[in-house]
């Protein structure tokens, strides 16, 4: 977590496969799933990141997704702090 300059950033890292660079802009769109079998048993509905992004944006923030150099994904939540 980073706090300063009137904002706070919280990053969450995972050790999964990451997201293909050409799909990073799509995964926060409704019903977009990277797992292509379309089976409910192997994935969700494609709404989790859409909902997370919507909540953050309603609070005036930003959700940034990026692949880590060592592998995995980093999700960063950026919010302004009320003064």
C-alpha cells in the first residue's frame, strides 16, 4: 500500500499465469472470460473484474491490471483520499 499526495494505492499480486497482453483491456468488460471452454465448472461468469472496476470508478478511483515481470498479475486500486 502506498499513501501520499492525496491518494492511496493498494496492489494485489498473484502467482498465476497472468493475462495475455492483448486481453488486458478486455477482461474488465462484462462477460469476458479468458477460459474458453464456457463451462461453469471451469470458470465464472466474467463479471468479477467488471464489478470491481465499477465499484472503484464510482468512488472516483481506477483499477489498473498488469502482468508482473516475474509472472502473475498485479491489480492496483488507486483512490483519492478525502482531505
